[in-house]
């Protein structure tokens, strides 16, 4: 258990930032030295250049500065977790060393942490800006946020869930096992942390003054891997994963049955197709009932008997959605396969959400209904807008 010895810990992961560490340390010292709060600045360093030499100098100059130099570990997110373990503050703020996260926001973040569990400087609330990114980085960042929004339910109410600049109370991560991959530690905290309130404040993401960006294809792959890992953490996300896996297996069942009916039983093509689809649909229903929504096996028999017709109707509408997208793409002169894939993606989301709410509705209400209340507020220059989100 961490012993709380001070008010605030500022964690700054570094990798080859010799031109920036002194600048950011002195900015923070100038901003906070006159306050009544005790604080520490922890650099977690993976550098291969002379950054550790400069960090050692800073430690000698300022008693508030410490650093950890890692030799056999790499990764921004794991560096932050290392900082969490060594920190002693009741409040924790994480920021980058490249000066793209303005230290001038620290006093406001500290003030807001007195009232909220998590505080996130956001580029996408009123008054914020991502102008420090070039067009390619903006595109990559937007896609990353979109992927998180689609697959992780708890990220949907946060405007800047991929931010590397955030603050939290220690209670949010106390006794929480964090296993991040790559560079986005905040999404790990938002999915696994213990909190009820999030406050977003606007900020302008600044252009890098010195050094080079650490963004590369490997980090993009790590982000996707991280999202996949977090999907399995929450029961609701696991349901979607199981639903997709069963659907994929159902396609194989469908094709195998079709081949058997055509080549071994000599059925007509249309009849063979109908029989194959019916068997695959029944296969998907049974596995979803036993695995994806296994809680609903406690329902009364008559309710279970009504589930299969509901499942058929919903999945039939899913087929209609796929067909509609395919025809729309053809009408516009676009690629038919692109239309089919788009339709499949939309129909999967429809099938899962509709079956969740109607076919196996007990998951949401009667059986093990776990309600999570999350309040998200956003600060603007003139007023504070409050949005309440219930899970």
C-alpha cells in the first residue's frame, strides 16, 4: 500500500527528451512553488541518449524532482504505471515531456481534482484545439478515438479518451490491476478505474518544440491490441466478442451444410440454401443462449420459447440491412464488396443491440443488473455544462 506523503504527484514519461526535460521541470516548479500544496515530479525514463544525465542534474537542483531510469522495459503506458507505483501524492497528474501538454493548466487541474475523480484536458470541448497535430496525426488520432468509441462503451461519453494529459485521485487506481499495452494509458484507467465523476477542461494541443514524435505503426498495432484486451475486461464487451465469434462460426456451419445438401443429398440450390441458413441460425441462437447471454437461462420456460422467433425476426432484419447497403452501393456505382462489408458491419451492431434489448432483455433488467452511474462535466469559458450518463 502506498503511503501518502504529499498532495500531488506529477508523472512524466520520457524517451530521448534531453532538450525538453529541464524546460518542463522549471515551468512546473515556477507554477507550483508558490502554492501551499506539497508536490513531486517523477520522470520515468527509457532514454538511450543523455536524458538521464540531465535528469540527475535536475534532481540535485530541485528536491521535488526524482527520476526512474528503466533499462529493460519500454513503453509510455507501462512507464506511467511505474510512476503510479512510486508516487506518493493523493492526486496524480500525467503529462508528456515534449511541451505539447501546457503546464499552465496544472493549477486549474489541481483545483478541479478537489471536486472530481478524473480531470481530462480535452482538445474537443468548447475552447479546445488539436492545432498542434498535422493532418496525418489528426486522422490517426481521430480513427483511434473512433475505434475506442465503437468497441468500449465507457469511452463514449469522453470527448478526448486518447489524451495523454490527465489527472486523477489516487482512489481511482488504488488496488486496480493495470496492464496497458503501448501508449494510451488513459483508456486503461477509464475502463478499469473506480470513479464516478469526470471533468473535461479545454486546452490547445501545442506543436512539438524539440525532439521527434514517438508515433509509429508498431504503436498503432499496440493500440488495437489494447482495445481488444479491454473488450474482454467488461462483461458487456465480452458479450459482443462472443456474439461475433459465434456469428463467424455460424457462417462456417452454413457453408458446410450447403455443401452437404448440394453434393451429397442432391437438393435444389434454393432449398439447400434455406435449410443451411435455418440450421446456422438455430446454431447461433443456441450458442448465444448458452454462452453470450447465459444469465438468461434462469428465465421461465415460456419466455425462453419466445426467444427463438424473436431472434429470427431480428436476424432477418439484419439480412435486410445488409442487402439495403449492398443495393445502395450499387446504385451509387461503388464496389459491391465494400457495400456488402459495410452492410454486414451495420447488421452485426443491429443484431447484437436488438437481441440484447429484446430477445435476452433480462440481461439488462432482471438478472444481475449492474448499474454504473457516470457523471461527465465539461468546462467552457463562460459556464459549466453537465452531462449525466448511465450505464
